[in-house]
C-alpha cells in the first residue's frame, strides 16, 4: 500500500473490500462494485486504488463527472498513477473537455516514460486527433 501506516486490522479489511469491489466489477455489477470501493475509501481515504476503480465503475454507468472526480482523487493521492491520467483523459474526451484530455494524455506520457512505450504511438495519435478537433 502507498499510504501511511495502517491501524491494526485495517489493511486486511481494506484489501477484502477492494477485492470484492473488483469481483463485482468483473461481473458487471457496477453499483455493488461502487459500494465496495466506497467502503474501502472510508476505511483508507489515503489510498488511490479504490478511487481509481470506483471511477472505472462510474464510467461504465456513464456517470462521467463522478468518474473524472475520482480519477482526480486517485491522482492527488499518487501523482505518478499513469493509468488514472489516461482514464481521466478518456472520460474528459467523452465530456468534450478536449483541453483537459490533452493535458492528461501529456501527463500520462511523462509519468510512464520508459514504462508504457508500447502505448506511446497510440497515445500520440490520440493527442493529434484531439488537437485536430480543437482546430476546427
């Protein structure tokens, strides 16, 4: 875990909630997944992962503003969380926030430099497409 020291017994409870949320997500039960991720957040508000996963569930339910907010919460807790930048960029694109999407994709490339090289060409193409949309 990335946050501060855990009170005795809280880390296993947190992990259990996170795992149940992920299982519900995989079953496409996004509402229950959100409930588990929210409970994990209440137990460990310093952890970025439940915010990220809850954002993914919100996105599946087309609750884009809630997803963007949770991706932002994950990023605030871990500024090097590359996938949170990428997913927030895709959510912002759905909201027609092209400037925000561009900024997030640029951060994604910076944060995952050397790690996500297989994605670089696709992300750079997305950046070109977004910039083209803005020029219209």
